[in-house]
C-alpha cells in the first residue's frame, strides 16, 4: 500500500526531549509542594505529569479543547450485523448538529465546541441548524468502499483520503485558535463490527477468542450476534496472511481492509493532534480500535493518548490489555471511567474530560505549603 504516512512524532521522545523532561521535573517539584500528602491524588497526578510531558508545560491545561465526532455508514451493515437500520447514522448526525444527541448535551455542559465531520454518511450532505455543533462533509464521503468480507473496507485511495480528512479536521480547528486537548468520537451503524475485526486482526484473536472481541453493539439478539461473529471471522481470515507477511504495515493494512472511513479519519486526527502537542482523549471501543491501529503504526503515539472509559464491549478490554502490554508508561491505556457505557459518539470521553480538567485545575490553583502557611511533613 504505497504513499501512506509514516508518522515520526517529533519530540516523541527524541526532539524536544529536554523540554519535556524539564516540564515534568518542574511539574513534580510543584506537585510535591502542594498542600496534600504526596501521591494522594493518585491517577490525577499521573494525568498531570502526562499532560506536562505532552504540552512541554509544567502548568498544563486542557482548555481550549474541542470535540470531533467522525460519522460514516458501512456496507457491512447490509449483512445483518446491527440492531438498527443504516438510516440511523444520517438521522443521528442531524441530531448532533441540532443539539439533541448525548454528545451535543455533554459538549454544551463542558463548554466544548462540537465538530461533526461526515466522512461517509449515505446520501447527500446532512443540513441542519448548528445549535449543537458544526457540520462538515469531507470529500471522502463519496469515495468507494467495501463490505469487509468480499472486499476491503477501503481501497488505497479511499483510505488515504480518510486519513487526510481526519488530519484536515484537526488542522482547521488549530487554525481557528489554540488547542490543548482533543476529544475524539464517532457515529456509524455497523461500526462495532469494523472495530471488532480490526481488534481481532491486531491482537491475534481467532477461533473461540473471537467471542472475547465480538460484542452486542447496540443490543443485538443471539442470531444477529452469530452473524456478526461469522462476518468478523471471515473478514479477518481473508487478510490474516497478508498482515503476517508484512508486520510493519499491519496497522495500516488492518485499518484499510477491516475498518471504515471514520476509523481511518480518527487515526489521521489523532496523529495530527499528537504531532502538535495536543493531548487526545479517546472514547470507547470504536475510537480505541483506531487508537490501537495508530499505536501499531507508530508506537510512540501512545504517549499522546488518554482513554476516557472502559466500554462494556468485551473487545475493548482485550484492546486496552494489548496496549498496556506495550513497553513504557501505560497510564494512557488505563481507562479513567467504567460506567457500563456502550453509546459511542464521544460520550464517555466527554464525561472523562472533567477529570483531566480537574487534574490541571488542582495542580495550577492549589496553594503550596509555603503559600498557605501550613507546616509540611518536616514541620516547616
């Protein structure tokens, strides 16, 4: 698959390594002087250190921030793998933009702009008022796609265009002003099938192991689940030999063959954001499958990711375990919340955004022992 990006992530960790180390050191020095026992804020302190590293800033912040939701339909839905008809994707995109979706409500609550990027919703552009979010239709929305089983989800030209659409969405947001954190989500009937196939391919799940990867999505019955499992098994079997023959290209190949345009766009968006020192807060199973593909392509990208929540989809647990098994600091692969969510559309990541915001506010606004005239452990 020629002409694909090979992200190097400047500063992860070679270039600017000194700046990142200095920021973390200064963060730790202030953290140790705050009016609290050392380590008492647990994961919030670890998140703060991660943000200091990513942003090269000893007083990290997560605002300004934005939420990007990528939407696409999938030919695989015609194989009877979902509880909902394909038209729901289009209706939900309009609902996002009108302000009626969960993501719209949570963005308003958090004070974040919502950008809905249509990278493959069937039919003409979705037009709705922008009370809830801004709608953009990318050129890749009309590109050729396949059903995973008889053909790749995306031919090379579509795959490259989807990656570019994701990067362009982040570039447009950066052009509008500073950006410290990016919340990533998706919408698309049938996309848990794509996520399961990508996860199975990249974690080596086969046979009975597929039961730990293929979940119930939006609430399918037993017969639909059996079809979904068979579709995933057939799709992964079709490309497994190709993936094993070229492990270096496995991330790109699995995503193009088994994913979807919104998964590829999320990879392009995550990569572009991380390259520009923007922390990425990843949503549930589908967004995490895109993150797994990115980390397979460029392992250094993991330092720029935080996972918002643990979905109830069983494949999400396997996926996060695979990321935690990678060398290095795995705080990024420790989901911040576990609320039995299975909605998608960035909802879990938006709920977790409050924790990142709180971590930064605590570090920035708490008094030190000296400022508060509170004796430290040494009585000083």
